[in-house]
C-alpha cells in the first residue's frame, strides 16, 4: 500500500469516527461478538498459519494465541458496558453545588503495530481493547509472519468495513508511511530499537503511545527453592515458542549451593518435555527466519554447553540449549536472547543480586523461585520491572484481570482487561456545576473568609 493510499484510508476512518458510529456501547459489543465468532470460525486456519510461520503445534497455538484472544474478547463483551460508564468522584466543598465525574471516551483513530513472535495474539488482543473503548483501528502485522498476517487480514476484512478497522500489510516502507501519519493513539509491540523509532515519530504529532518492548528478563533461583519444580516450570517458559517470547526468562541467576542440582534437573526436564532429539519433535517450534537463526547460533559458546547446541539450518531449528559457567562478559549476556538458549550464572549473596539488578535496565519480567518471604518482599518492593511471577514464569500475562506492560527500557503503558480499555481511552474530568446557587466567595473583591473555612473543612 502506498503512502497516498494509507493517507486516504486514515482519512476515511477519521470521517467514520467523527460520525459517532463507534461510540454507542451496543455497537461495540456487536463488533466484539462478530470478531469472536469469526476467530472461532477460522480456528484451524489460524493454527495452520502459526505452524507455517513459527512451527507451533495446534495445541500451543490455542493455548498461547487464539485461546487467549477469545478470552480477552469475551472479557470485553462482559465488562465493556461497566467500563464505559462515567464514574462519580468526590467534589470539594468549595465547588458546591456541583457533580464531578470522570468520563471515558475513545482516543479516536488508532494504529496497532504487532510483532512476529505471537503474531495472532499480539494483534487481536489490543484490537479487542481498541474496539471495546470505541476507536477505529488500522492494524499493521509483521512482515516476518506472512501466513498469520494473511489470516488476520482475512478475519478483519470479513468482520469490519475498512473505514472502521483495516489491515495494512507490508514491510518497512509501509511502517514508515503509517508512522508519518497523525493518529490519535499508537499501540506498538516489538523491539526496543523499533520502539524508539515509533516514539520519535509519535512525538512529532504529540501522539500518546503504548510501547510493549522487551529486555533481558532475569530468573532467580535461591537456595530455598523447590529445585525440581523450578526446573520444570523454567524449561516450559524458556523454550515455549522456541524461546521467542518477550517475557521468557532470559537468563538464570542460581545460588551456588543448588546450581549443580538445578542444572541436572533442567537437563532431565528438557529430555522429559522435548525428548532425546528435540529437533525431531513435531511440537517444538522453529526460529522465525535465517537472520535470527544465525544471530542465535553466534551466541552459543560450545565450550559452555551442557545440553543442546545442535541446530538444523535448513529447518531453522535450534535444540533447547543450556550454557553453564556463564559470565556477564559472554556474548549471550550482551543482548536479549529471544531464542532457545538458557545461560546459567551463579551467585553467593542475595543482596549482591538485588544490588546488581538495580543498576541494570528495567526488564519486562522478573521471576523468583524461593520459599523465603523476606526475599520475595525485597524483590517485589525494591526492584523495578514490568511484572513477573513468584515460583513460576510467564503466566502473569495470561489473565484479563491484571494489566501487562513494561517500565523504563521495557516499555510504557499496559493492557489486558480493564487496563486495555483504559489504554485506548481518555478520561475526561468534568464538573457539572448547578445553577440554583452561586457562592460569591471566588469573585472579586476578595473579602470573604468562607473559602478558607471550606477548604479547611474539606481537609479534615
């Protein structure tokens, strides 16, 4: 799609939004129900597309993508009527008589840019939130996951007219053309590098933006942890989607007293979950493309590999790999891994771990395996990160009851459930002042002491 076509598409959405068609809650619910039914209708095609792009099994595709999309849409259908109501707030005595309230209203014309690693979930989830909040949307899926982009486009075209919700496919040229336009709100999921470009373009138009980025998410295993259970859960979360998960545990910080036990448990779990030859496991995914495959291969130090390290260039597959005796100087610790490589570092003092993490960039997620409540309190109160789990990994994002998002270098803003509705809404603060009484104290000449008395009364 050319820049002129994109500009024309956005203009048709502006006209449609100004008509007020998207505002009624009844309309929003109808559109959400239509989206839900269409996703269900094309469930098998969605699974096939995810398998083609990322090698995902149908089970994993439903568990981690389409199933979560259906859950979010259902949640919005159930709650949007309540979310869209205005909320009364307390009015100061000095403003008597009046009624104060907050009114959620749509931003208007929104842009949703999604990544390739969870191309269905991270496109349709924010779209459901945008629709629930009463916006129009232009959706830009990743060019790296073409099969999923195609089914996303098919679903959206069947559900909606383009002046309401439209899909723009393509690569960098289309991304640049979209970011040159003035939207009312931008929702972006992807890398930090691209996120900076999105924010730079958004700043030109002072456009509010939610950025869901990434980073090196640490996973701490202390000496009080249930080591076998920790290994089981970490292996699941680390190698899910072949490690291409923004909240996957990037590296492990393991107490030296249980490190050898943990390594053995991880090796056993990899064999249990993926078999003796994971490259032949039909339910184990693949790296998205050759570029990322070569990058990941370059991060593996064969001298430190305790299991895995094998690859199939033709199939773009790398077996679940564990590297022991890793230091911060290793290449694998120099960037977000985003692949099936688990570096393990050891520590002796928990205080040192906390102090070191305070100095690093704020990650999207942090995980702690422990039975020590003091350690839990320290990590949850002292460290800054997007979200996380105690004694598990990644599952904190699989709920509509909590917001999901980053902080600092890992992003800004949040979505899912109510937070998703709020992300795509502006809350107007409104005072409805009554006319049957007009207190004179705010008008000149300033002689009355009533205003000060009312203010003190309110503060008591």
